[in-house]
């Protein structure tokens, strides 16, 4: 008998078949599904007849997949997983988020952009308890036990985690008018070697600053760190105090830029971009508290 894409019995026997392989025997599959062993055997026979191939090699003591059965099982197992996920999402859509929601976010982004998001989320879902880690350090979502992590980076590391881009910003080199009046305004990145610089220690090479000209040529400058720290907020405070030149994402200093308190240097060079991501373990079996937070986050974030 040949298969037909429009056949209404396309999935008949699939769940039973995957259960047999998962359990390792007809008897175990029967106990797992609440059917008799004879029912399980008949379902497998009907499936093989419909497909026109033998899926299993059976003896009185062993059960093994044929080559065709192995390929079919791999596809069927994924179909069963997908169906279970769809059913889970259907049930979860009516479940209100509750319990502890652990979130980690860089300090400058949290203060600049996350306040309205968090307020809206807690307003919509009052049964959620928020544990918020505001920290510029690179946390491990799984090892540190977070439900979701907000991460700002110029280059996202390869990962099995789900990484959803939520914002993008330019990295700019800035200084105050008072600093530039005292120490002079550098005309090229190479002149930074003669200046006091404020560097971000969470980077792999905090003292090496990269610039790209209009022709796409990259220049790497090794600067002298007057201040080296692991907080972008402290970097901003130091540059505002006239202690040096700094490179920061625009989102960390938008009000200072808008207010004309900072001068942007090297505007003729292409500005490096930093992206902000929401990172969470998996789309599969996503908890209501994480799913609903992502919904609020994407609705409230400004377009990038």
C-alpha cells in the first residue's frame, strides 16, 4: 500500500511506534500507554502495512530497528515532541505567570530602558516575584540559575541558548568640553596615545580600541587607562568629571549627549555597533513567566 500526502490516517500508529522504541519492548509500551501487548503489536503491524516497509526486527527476546525504521523513528520522534510542545503552549496560554522570575541585566541598560518594562510586567502579572540582578558582569544563565539574561555585546558568542535581539546602539568616543580644553582635542585615533582614557575591564582587551575609516580599514590603538573599571556607569561618571576620554554605547549616555554635556570624537570614522539580546534557555516548554516577559519586552522596547 502506498502512502498519500492527503491521507487522513497519516499519523496512525506513530505515537505507539515511538513509545515502543522508547520503552524497548511491546510489553513496556503496553504498560506505559495502558493498552494490551496484543493491541500494540497489531498497531505496529498496521503501520508497517500502510508504509509498505518493515520497521522492526522482532525475535522472542529482542527488538531492533531496521535501517528504514531508524530513519522513520528519528522523524516520528521529532513530530511527537512538536505535538507535545504545541499542546503545552495551548495549555500555558491560559496560565497566568506566577512565582519567582530571576533576571540579570547590565546596569546602564536597566536604568535607561528596563524600568518601564519591569513596571508593566509586574502590573500585568501581580503573582510574579521579581529577583533582579543589575550587574555588568558576564553571568552564566544556566549555572547562575537565571530565567532570562539581558546582554549587550559587539559579538555574540555561539551558544545553544535562544538569543533574541531587542536593541542596537552605536559605540562612541566621548569627552567633556572641560577635558578637551585642558588636554586638547585629538584629531585622529592615533593621538589617543597621548591622552588619559577610561577603559571597561569586562572586555577581553580593554586598552585596545578599534576604529574603522570610511574605506573599511581597521586601526587598533593601545591606549593608556587612567581609569580601568567594570561598570559603564562609573565610566560615565569619570568622563563627566573630566578625568579622560571614554568609549561607551550611546544608550548609556543618551541624556548627556542630548544635553550637549559630552563631545563626540572621530565622527568621520564608522561607529562600531553594540547589540542587546534577551537570552533564555529554549523555546521548548517555555514557562509562562518567561514567555510573557518577552512579550512585554518586545512591545515596550524602542525600535532600533
